C-alpha cells in the first residue's frame, strides 16, 4: 500500500514537472513572437517622429546662425541669452538689460576680473562661473598676492555674487548688480 501511494505520488510529481517545462517553453515561444510585431509599429512611429523633428530643425539652425551673426556684431540682449523670446524682450521695453557677451563661463564678465585675473583664476583651477561663486575669498586674496596684484582695488565680495548669478542664468539680476556697482564708483 505504501509502495502504491509513493508510486502514485511520484508519477504526479513527474507529470507536474513535465507540464511545467512544456508550459514554460510554449510561453517563451509566444512572447518571442509578440514583440517583433509591436516593435515594427513602434519603430515606424519613432521614425515618423524623428522625421518631424528633423524638419523642424531647419528653423533652429537659422535662429542659431542669426544669433551667431549678432554675437559677431557686438553682443545680444541678455534676455535673449537667458531663454526669453525676442517678443518678450520687445514687450518689456522698460527694462534695460544692456548688451553682454553671452559666452559661457567667460570670467571677464565679472566686474573687476580682466583677462589677466581670468588667466590667474584658470591657473588655480577656477574655470567656470560656478567655481568662482564657490571660491573662498581668502583663496582669491592669496592668488592675487602671489601674482603681486593689489587686491584692495577690487571688491572681491561681489565676485562670488556676480558669478553665482551668471552660473544660474540670471542675466537681468546680474545686469542690475553691475549697474549698482557702477553707481557706487
């Protein structure tokens, strides 16, 4: 009796295992065939979307070339660099944003930093506006002392503030700060 019970249980386990393997195999075959059909639809949709983006790219290239010509001619309004449209700029004609060179990480945009000090900054590892914004004032004083540049003539406290505004793309606030500093002199 025990033998018969074990034989029945053994056959049941064997059939369950064989059924599980066959079911897993059929499932794998079925899932392999399904993504192939949907991926071609997705690929066609993606191709059509990319074609549309490519067609729209012509206007972007023209705008880029126009801005490059403006830069070569002497600068663009700060609001155009910060992402505002030229229409917005014209509507806000009461705001004087001034003309600046929007070259990224140009340390000479900072009031008091000329080409010589910008080169010194690059030599000590301050190459971006964010680096200058994060720099300690004592490190800047040491840099100027080593180069034998009298730092008393510069307002080093505002360098970090100016650099922070530039790094965050706040051109209008940067221009306001520059105007305030010009009035102090």
